[in-house]
């Protein structure tokens, strides 16, 4: 995916979040395990080298499990991703070729969403599941829409994806204040929220996002690309600062994979939902 397209996507996601950040707190949040006040999910897109080199070792050092959405997997990295799964991290489906709209990736001449039908994109998702199962041995996988876009030549493919049963959930690229303060059990599994981060994001900004979830009783789903390298990167220092804060607040915040968070939330609705 081109760097300008990804930067544009992250900025749009941040603006969408800011536009809704003045919303009111929901009456009751999710009943997270062990009395935690919020859940934090760390997700990483595109199977980048910097995630293997920096993010994974830092997560493992602090005992946190995260979700990695894989696309364009390199042959040389197959053993490393298999090891990531063996450590208890979640591997998710991000398609094989990471097709985005042509306007988002203007330098790409192939594998744009304009070249796909619903049937075609579902075939690619199904094939990527084969790779994921070969890596992690699991028969359930979540999905993240490349570039946050689910529109192909014959329309939005998400409802067809829901009916297909190929994936357990779909993570998008927008978070609202309601997500940070509401009951996660009520979320549509085809529209899981997340917030992406532009380059230059500080550790304090990352921590603030998690703190808003703690205050609201909901969840904060982070969307990272590069960590100390590659594109749309957050610095290694900012990433470590966030992990340090999470480690210091283990009693308040449940850090888990996206599959674990959605499974728990659906099985433990908040008081209002009950």
C-alpha cells in the first residue's frame, strides 16, 4: 500500500474520532474480566518487518498478546509469523494482496478494489485463511478491511462476508466516543471499531486513548502499522511508553487479542444489555 494513501487513511480516522469525542458517556460499559474497567486491543496491519523486529519482542517482554492482520506475507517471514502465533498472539486475515481503491493507491496498477467483485474478494479471503491456518493451526480468524474500504465493483461485500461465515469479525478504521464508553457486547461484529495513528504520534496521545476507555468502561482498539520503521510508523519510544503504561495499569485494563475481546464481550453483556 502506498505511503500517501495510508497517511490519508490515518488522518481521516483520527478526524472522525475527534469529531465524536464530545459525546456523552454510555450508561454502562462491558463487564470485563477480573474487574477490569476497560479492554485495550493492540492490532497491527500488513505483516511488516518492524512489527516482527520491534513490536513483537516488546509485547512479549511485557507479557501482552496482540492481533496481527497479515497481507503480502513474505516467504522468509513464515517461520517468524508461525512463532508469533505460537506465543499466543492472534493472526488475522487482511486478504492476500491488500487491495485498496485506485484513488488511495495511485501507483498500484493491479489488485485495486475496482478489479474485484464480491465473489472474487471472498475467494481471496478464503485462500488467505488457508495460509493463516497453516501458520497458527486455528480454524477461526478475524478480518480487517484493507484501507478500511469494503466496496468492490458490485457493492459493499461485508454482508456477503457475514453470510459466508469465513471470518469471525471485521475490524474497521473508525472509533467513536460511544465505543470508548459503551457496552462492547452490542457492537456489530462486521463493524469493529479501531483508531489508526499518523506519524509523529506521541506516547502520551496513545495513553490518552486508553485512558478514555478506562473512564468510559468500554474498549480501545489500536491500529498500528510500522513500529520504529516501515510506513505510518509510531516511534519505538512511543510504543514502549504505551506498553509501560498498560503494564502499570494491569488491574484497570485488560490487554488482549481482538478475538478474545469480542468473544468475552458477547458472552458478558453489560447491565443495560441484560
